[in-house]
C-alpha cells in the first residue's frame, strides 16, 4: 500500500457513487449556493443540517461539499453521528465538480 493511501485511504470515485444514486449536499450558505453550485445538488447550510438531516435518504451515499472542504468535513461527521452509513467529504464544490464532469 502506498504511503498516500495509508494516510488518506483509497481514492473515491464520485462519478460511480452518483451513478448509483448518491446525493450531493452543499453545506454553504444560501447566498454562496446562489453564486454557483453543482447542478442537482441540495443546499442545506451547515447550521441547518442537524435539523434537516431527516430529509436525506439514509439508504444512499451522501457527498458533502462546501467552499474548501472544512464545512463539508464537519457535515460528514454530523451525518455519521446521526446514523448515516455512507457519507463522503467531497471537499470544495468546484473541485468536486471537476471530478464528476
């Protein structure tokens, strides 16, 4: 196993996850989301995620994104603590968009 994989885990195939029905949750503010986002993503600002998590499917993968990956990392932890099994930190939305295009 390479040092990179041992430190960061295997590379995630976001396109494959989406083809299997994954949901992208953008946890930026509504204003940031209006300024640009991934087509089809759901905007649930991080400060509202805890109360709105029940609106997300627990039987599908959830890919969280934000501006840089910090808030989406927090979102991943929050969703995992609420019983979501397959949650990914997709990082910044622009970076994620380039990985799925």
